[in-house]
C-alpha cells in the first residue's frame, strides 16, 4: 500500500449567501471554483497536464451549478486540457467525499496527482427554490416517502434535540462559543494560509475576508431568537396530507417535537469554494512537492434517513476503527455545525474534550457552503494542527439521507 499525501489546501472566504447582500452572489459558481483551482496551481507551480483528475463536490447540480463544474472550472482556471474532472453529490458530505475518493484513487496506484474540493453558491441555489413546495431529499418520490419518511433538516434537528433531551440553552451556549472562537481565529489570522481572495475580471478584489461571522453575538441575543422550524413542521407538503413533523412521527409516533433551532444556532447560508491537492509518493519524489499530511483512513456510514443528522458519531467510530486508533489519539476534531444539536450530540456521545472540537469556530459562525464545506474543514484542521504542532485530526459531517463521510489526516 502506498500513501496519499496532502500537499496544499486553499479556499475562498465565505460570502453571505443572499443576492444583493453577499459580495460573491453575482459571481458564476465556476468562477468561484476556478479561483481555488488556479491558486493551487500557482502556489505549487503545478504542471496542470499532470493532474489526473479533479474530483469536485456540489450538492445542487442544477442550472449554473450543473454541467460538471469540475471540468468547466479547471478550464476556466487555465488548466491544461488533458486535466479531467468529475462532479459528485453526497449532499453536505460532498466536500469530504471528493477528498476520500481522490485519496482512494492514489492509494490504489491508479493515479498520482488529484485535486479534490467543492463549491456551493447558496445565493444562487436559493433562486431555484419554490417556497410553495419546500424541497425534500426524496425528490417528490411518494413511493419512497411511504417506505422511508424523510423530513426537513431543521425539523430533524429539533426532533433529535427532543429525543436526546438536549435543552435549547445548551444549543445556544455552543452557538456562542462558535462565534467567539471564530472571532479569535480571524483576529489572529489563523485562516490566512488557506484563504485566497476572489477577484473580479478587472482585477479588483471582491472578497478577501470572512463575510458571515457575527462577533457581536451575545447569549441574550441568541435567547431572544424565535425557533425557525416550528411553522415549517406543520406545512402540508403533498396530496397525502404529509407534513414535515408528521413524517418524523411516522417513525416516532409519540414524539412531541420541541422547536429549539433558529438562525443563531444553525449553520449560516453562504457562498464558497475550497480545494485540496493530493499526490502519491512517486509524484512527490519526481516533482519535489512537499507533503503536509497523509490520509490515515476514510469511512462512510448510513444511519436513520428519517432523523437525517445522526450519522457523524458512527462514522467517527468507524474511521477510528479502520485506523486502529481511539478517541484519545485524535488531537483536533472538526464536526460540521449544520445545527447545534449535531455538534453537541457528537461531543456528548464520544465524550470529547470540548477544547479539541471546532477550535476555530464552525458553520454557525462561519457558514456552510454545502458541497464545499468538507474540503474547507480538512484544510482548517490541517492548518491548525500545524499552528499548534499537533499530529492528527478527524473531520466528519452529517449529510442528507442519513449519511456521514469521515476522514483522519496526520501531519508528516
């Protein structure tokens, strides 16, 4: 077995994902993706003809985000036409999955130089949504809905918090910590190594800093916010009379959902892209590239599709077992803060030291550009391992359909 090395990572800042408010909202998604691909090539003096593949994560592959963003973006970035690209969708888990598949390709010996990453422009995908017909993961497949009820993710978050007996106070506490840690990380420049500016065609900078964080957030302000998903839970979504809350109660008939999640303790809606350069030992030797980390293990897990958000814990346990490691062997953890309950349950179930989890804040403070986030988190944990002179990091996140990919990296 060979190794799969991480050579470099980069990402855009996250822009507010609303048309008319976000600095990136007027860009084409391929431009955002091309920004990080171009940066990787320039920073590492790549011969892009050597790139065997670009594996890219994008969740909503419609309109401007369709048509194989990986291939289109690498062409936009000026790569040699011999570089190929493929775009995948594992919902929120796409950005980790792209890296896992790139690593697997190198570990198998089939490829030597692969770029993985993802892009999601939520300012654009919001324009595709029909507010009268809230989207469902089952894509309106009533046959599947009758077999495996799948609700709205926010309603699922509230249902999990209710089932686990996690109070809103704990969720708001975690949201405040996320904002505070992100504020410190930004103030101290902890993201500078990976963040590259997004530049307009005329050469002016559109965005070179995180746009979403709200460092002025207070505990009192969070407590005053109204739950976001209570009304949505009771919306009739099909001719069968189903509601989002009712879909969950088909599996948990006695559950009285307590609604606790709101804009402050849920992930932020943002635009962003990130990319990671991976190489084989043979290519490293030939090219002179310097590895920063190696891929230790990867895993995928499915869990309850009805609750949707509970797979990260079993995914973490599975990837630890594959690596022959324990919780104590991991120095830093990144669990995507899709909703506060996801991170809170993760910490509680694995009995983690909170000072090792999301140490630079998470998606509640920084935002969650769906298909890109996993790649961003891998870059974040690698930068922080280096800054603290630590060894191993584990990254995982929930994905729609009740899934979670996971990855362990180790500095070299």
